[in-house]
C-alpha cells in the first residue's frame, strides 16, 4: 500500500495486542507428526477467530518439525523437539476481538504438556 493510502487509515487510538510465547514440557502427544500439528494449529487459529492465509511446514531429520501458520491477523508457530517431548509455541494475534488464550487452551488440551512456561508480551501498535 502506498504511503498516501496508509495516511487515510490512521489509528484513532493505539491497538493493544498480546503475544504469547509458551514452552511446553513433557508433552504427551506425538510431536513428530507434522500433519497433525498443522491441523491442530489451523484449528486453534480458527477457534480464536483468526483467518488462515497459508501455512509452512518443515520436517527435520530424524525428528522434529516446525509449523508456521500465517494469518490475516499475524501468525501462530510451533517448533518441536520430540526427543525431549518439548515444543515452543508462539501465538501472535493482532486484533482486539481475538483472544490468543482461546488458541492456547485448545493447543494445550491436545498436546497435553505436564508443565509449561507462558510469557505474555503486551504490544501496542500506534
């Protein structure tokens, strides 16, 4: 979009969003199944009210995968280390009507970590 067009859409007030960075430990589900993980991340995005634009999946050898789902409202990514039953999740949903915790709760229920560390990063677009 040209700069002239951007000036037509000024924010009336800053847009506040939260990004979640979550480390999942001792996951009970299969972290080596990139097809299932892609489905999981896509469904989590939809449940949170986001719109999926495209996805990228990379399978590592011999174990692990990275799944990134590009959304109209930013992204969700998951990187796995099955040999450690560990996954790193990033949920960044831009839009005050979208709740990243909806996506997180869905993913958590499916991956079944014994424990996790969640960092919430408040961001402001102005």
